[in-house]
């Protein structure tokens, strides 16, 4: 296993957290902080490892703290002297597009096996559904005692960040079917009731979309758009997953920081230094429950929580993603009140 370096850049507190995972156990080491690089002495492995930082990050020499060396992990913290905040990525525009245009001929495609799930479809109305997080969305309707249906008509497409709804007649659904599945790979793509079909936009795509993102990438893109529209105090998510008669499962996610830079680099044996690749992330806490409990109920009752239903395939991929990203954090500091620390790439 190669030596890997992770650097969490935190502009709001003007600090960097370093984590170095070595290829074998380290009995002793030392580190020296320069303005644009870190030198770490690893006598039992590769001598001196030099970590080159991006030019927009300048460290404060002599500012190292919290130095720890245990088994194959070295971690410490350093203060930032200057940092160019232009390196932080904005979440982008908040307007979300469902990927299909009015009166355009399209068909539905399974993102797993690329099977066509419908014939040609077209919609004369494409409208966003009201957001449960933004009550003003509901007040654009006429105030009266008349009941207003949010069920789409035959030529309607209603959408939000995570799913869209169509009239049941649009897809010629057979009576008695409650789940919309791919007949080729059997992936569950949505739910069916007596009036409409609700499909997850992460597991299906339109034929007009040229973006070949995987399911997880599509879902995380929707999360990014969704968070962009949320007030800053809305920092908790409950991702719910229901599957047949099984109990609903819950993934709790707490956003700690919406704008971090995560640097990653791997040492090559032919090089003396490690060059770092940069990515923008959010730092989160997460925990998964297979059934409801008191903690889940507390989150569901909180006004700071957004509840987002997700399909089983997204749940599997999301938990795997969180686990993989959490490996970049030392195990002895990767748990806070029973929740694991991880990152969401934005």
C-alpha cells in the first residue's frame, strides 16, 4: 500500500488538518512546516517525505499542533497564514432542470442497464413541485376552500430535486402494480398509486440527456442543488428508504461545514514529493438505522431537518460512499457522539 496524504483545508478557522497514512507502521517521525510545503521525516520508510501544497495556501511556519503518530497514521494541524478563497467552489445556481424540454420527444432510460423504459413521451406542462422546506412555494396558489391537486394530468411532468411525477396513463401502467421496475435488471425506479407514477431522477434518465453520470453522481448533484436552496440553519437530513413490507431505514446526515477544500496525494516511489489534487467538499456526520427509534424521531420532529426519500440502490451507494470518504480521517477521531465523520464532494 502506498503512502497517502490527506489535507483538510478550513478557511473559516484558517487551519489545515493533515493525515498521512503510511505503507507500514511508523515508530517515530517528525514534521517541519514551511510556507508552501510540509516535510515529514519517516526514517523507517522513505526518508523525508515532502508534501507540496497549492500556491493559494501559505502556512504559518512553526504553527504545528496536535501532532500524533500511532501505528501507520500521522496527524497534525497547521495554521494558514494566507489563503485565496477563490479556490472554494460555489454550489452553483439554485435553479434545477429536470433534463427535458416542453413538447420535446423523449423516452425514459434505466441508468443501471441502459434499457429503454418507455416509448416516446412529450409534455405540454413541466412544472416544479412545491418545496416542503420553503413554505412560500405553497402561497403562490389561490387561497380558497377549493382543493388543489398536485397530481399531474396526462401531458404533465411535475418535478423536484429528487424525483418527478407523471400521470399513470402516460406510461400505460397495468392495474395492481405498485412499483415501477426495469423489466431487464429489476431495479426499482419508483412508486405507483392510482393516479400517478413517482420516479427517482437518480436511477432513470431521459434520452435527451447526454450526461452519462452514475447513479451516485446524479444523486449527489441533486443534493448539491437542494442544499443551495436551503437556509443555513437547515443543516440536517434524514434519508429514508422503504422497500416493500420491510421497516423503513433511515440515514441521518448532519452538515458540519458546507465549504471545505480536501487535498489528496499519493507518494510514488520514484518521487521525493507528493503533489496534491484539490476537491471541494462538505464535512458531515452520518449514522444509519435499520428501523425507527427515539433519535430518528427527534430528527424527524426538528425544524432544521429535511426528510428525503431515496431508492434502495441510492441508499447502498451512498453508505458505501460515506464509508470510503471517512477512511480519510484517522480512526481515533472519526466518531462524534456515535456518528461517523465523512465528506460529501461538491
